C-alpha cells in the first residue's frame, strides 16, 4: 500500500530541466513559423500582368506619336499654361479659404439673418455645377451691360469680366461654399468648454475665435483644405469654357493645329499628374504634422513604408 504522502499533488508544477552539472537549463526558444499568404502573391502577379498588358497596348499603338509627346512636353505654351493653372488655382483657393472662414462664422452666428444668408450662399453654390457658374459669370454682360458702382467705379461689363476674372470668381466663390463647411466642422470640433473658459476670463467673442477656437480648429481644417487645393488644380481645367488659356486649353490648341489631339491630352495629363503629386506630398506631411497632438503613433512616411515592406519581403523569403 502506497503512503498518501508519497503521492505527487495534482497541482504540483513540473520540475525544471536540470543539466549534468546540476544547473537549471534555459527554456527552449519558440520557433515561430510565419503564415504564408499565397493569395497575396497570386493577386499581385495578376495585377502586374494586367498593368503590363495595358502599358503594352498603349506603347505599341501605331496611331500614337510618342515622339510628339516628348517634343511638346516642355513647349513654351504648355509651360505657360501650367503656370496659369497654378496661378488661378492658388488665387481661387485663397479666395475660397478667406470667404469660407467668414461664411462659417456667419453660419454659426446666433443672428438668424447672417446665419440664413450664409446657408443660402452655401446651398446655391454647392447645388449648381462649377461649369454653369463659370458660364454665368462670363456672360454676365448680357444682364448688366455696365458695371456702375456710383462715384467709385464705372465701366463696361465686357471689359471688367475678362476670362481671368470670370475664372477667378467662378472657382473662388464655388470653393468658398465647400471651405465654409470644412471650417464649420473644424470650429464645431473644438470643445465648448474652451469658449466658456475664455468668456469667464473676460475675453471677447472675436478674441476667443482668434486665440482659442481657430488655432485648435486648424487641426481639423488644414488636412481637407490640402485635399481641396489638389482638387482645385484639376477643376481649373473647366475654365477652358471661358477662354482662359490654362493648361488644357493650351494643349488642345496645339493638338488641333498639329493633328496630335490624343498626344497633347497625354501631355496635359502628365503635367496634371506632376503638379498633383507634388502637392500630395506636401499634404501628406502637413497632415502628419497636425496629427502630432491627436495620435500617439504618427503615420509612417513613404520611405518608412518602403523599408517596412522590404523587410517583410526579406523575412518571408528567408522563412520559405
């Protein structure tokens, strides 16, 4: 009969491994086997094959004169058109930002008249196409032949509403409606306790907006504003309809005289891609900067993403 004291308790822990000299051996390292995602490789190969077929189709197309694309890429009229595109985009965006801030403050005002006027402005300019608005400004002389501001200014409307002015007003006033909603969202994102605390300290409403509310709202306002500017670069191609010689109009003018219509559209597309790509990089780092106060871990930069992907690829190859 076995003594009950000789039995090992059920909850007793197994003894650690002991080496020959009596010392405890370290625990064996865990051999982690990474999961192989074969579906990712298959989908990647399929996508690359489709892209290769598309590129080959354009590269071997007999009716595309690729030498004309290279010859006209830095043509003086194309470069000038790209410069006008940047100019009209920057000026229209500046107008949209300034007027958008004013409209956002009016929309949030407790005065029903100013709030209603701001809502009506946003409702009209967001509800009608930019193309139609550009035509309305360009043909304003049909309604008002003379611009009469009394003793301040008086002139023929056709002389005032030039293609540049029609493009600037059409793009800028339309952008103001969208910026007003972006700014309103940013102002509403600031906690009301900030405003109450500033009022308790005796600060006026305007000083509270300048020093307390607006600086904190910029974290919400700035990132979508950068996206709006990139969109403005592409929307500026619509000013073609008011005869403003921007990039698209310059490219199509050359294409109609040189019988290289598609080639000149490719040239314009390359310039738009370059401009939007450059400003997309600025937008990315701007968003990353303003994310410092709201996110513990900042998003990785493009170079950091490339390094991470290369390390992951090398690890998977080593495991295979």
